[in-house]
């Protein structure tokens, strides 16, 4: 007999206060035969205008909303972060360094046509159009917590697919030990890319074991509709047990490599940011504590949990590495 152990981050849907409301609205719309199109218009969900105009033209719109996966529901009675808050308080340095870049991202980022390159140590390198890639991938919706290294956090329903499916498609060779991901690097779209003191393009990396972990999610949508530009359309990463800077946005390239890649923040400030970036309240950032986080929705200061509460699923990835905490958690 298989006994399925409930993991620490799996709590009943009812524990996530406003998610229930979100899902109830969604089923109601579905029952009314309105489906994704009505959600896109946003009015019924109270998402005023934002992302409405640009996502209306998104050719992937019919894929939303995707099936919700109940297995990924955060614990701690966390309240869902409102759509408006999650889409108007962003980090996307390609568009500027303040949190209010959403309008500039929506104006500047052209998400079609969008090519995704799969390169490096793979059987056959290939380049795919984003819409062809989306059709090949099993889209689903998961609610994840997101903890930024700046000590704020949110909790939102992402739509996307496990990175493991893209790894399967890529057929990496045994020499591939890491996946390196790269963001677009066109200053016509993202004027922040002209700030020459940053080590552009934005790059991130994962080990193959991390990339194929069940939690590692390629995000294509948010709140049951295509991802708004400011959140990293058309394709961004979510690794909820790591600090948010690992969640690279607007990816154009997946490269399978044999050496650990340097990421953007590490390149910029290696004493403060590392490759692993696993969340740990006991390892402070050199300039501030990581013990607490500010919930974007409620404004409350809440205790941060090791691996952001996802340790049951990911701690084993690191148990044999014998790395000091300041390396594993920074
Ligand atoms: N990806 C790119 N390309 N550029 C960025 O500036 N910022 C990172 C990450 N991904 C960033 C990026 C940081 S620091 C965080 S916290 C998250 O995106 C923020 O995601 P959100 O704006 O959707 O909350």
C-alpha cells in the first residue's frame, strides 16, 4: 500500500484564504461558459485594465486558465497576493531599478515573435517558437510562495510547466551538469540594458538535479491568464525555495553546460549573492537579516522558513554537497 505523506507546504485549499475566492470565481465563469476569454477581460476578477490590453492579443490566450494542481498549495495560511500587487511591485532591471516598472515593461517588451533556443550539451540543438513550445508542454496552475532576497514575499497562482519536461525535450548529454538560462538583451525593448555597469544579459543557472526537481516551474501565466510583461513574459522561472533573483524572466535561451555558470547578481556582487541562493532565515545577507519577510498582501512581517517552507521536497538535493551555509544560502 502506498501511503502518501503530506508535505509541509501542502495544506488544504481552505487554508489559503483568498485563493478559494479566486478559484470559486474561476469555476463560476467556467460554468457560465465564459472560460479564459472572460478571465482575460479581467473585469469579473476586479483586475482593472492592467495587462488586459496587451494580453488580449496574446496568441496563447486560449490555453488559459489551465487545470489547477491541488498538490501545490502553500501552507502557513498564506493569503494570496492580489493580482494588482503582484503586477505593480516588480523587479525587472532591464526596465529600471525601481519597483514601478510595470508600465515601461508593458510598453517596451514585445513578446511575439519570441524564439527560445535550446543549446549546448544536447543531442540536437534547436530553436522553438514560444507558441510551438507552449503547445508541446502540459500547462497547469500551481500556487507558490515567492521570497525575494530583499525580504518581501508574495504568494500567487502561476501557470506553466515543469522544467523537467523541457529538459526531456532537449535530450541533454551526460556531460551536461547545469542549465544556464539567459534573458533577452535588446536595449530597444529594455532601456535598462543601456546601464553599462550591470553585467548584461541577465543569466541564471541550476544544477540538473535542481532543474528536474518537481517544484522547478517554467511560468507562462499568472492568475489564469498569460503572464504580464512585468512579471517576465512570455517565459520565466519559478524556484520557490530559492531567493527570487533566481526566477529569471523573459528567457530566450536554455544552454546545457558542464561548468557551473555565474549568475547576474554573483557577477555583480559575489560577496553578497551566490549561485545556490536557497532561502534560510539563519544566514543573513551581509547587509540585512533574512529572519523575517514582509508579506506584500497584508504588510505583515512574518518569519521566514528554511527553503521557504519547501525543504521536504528539496533539502535532499543539498545534503551530500558539504557546502558551508554561507555558500548554500546566499
Ligand atoms: N529577471 C530578469 N531578467 N531581470 C531582473 O531584474 N529580477 C529578479 C527576478 N528575475 C529580475 C529577474 C528578482 S530580484 C526578483 S525578486 C523577481 O524576478 C521578481 O519577480 P516579480 O517581479 O514577478 O515579483
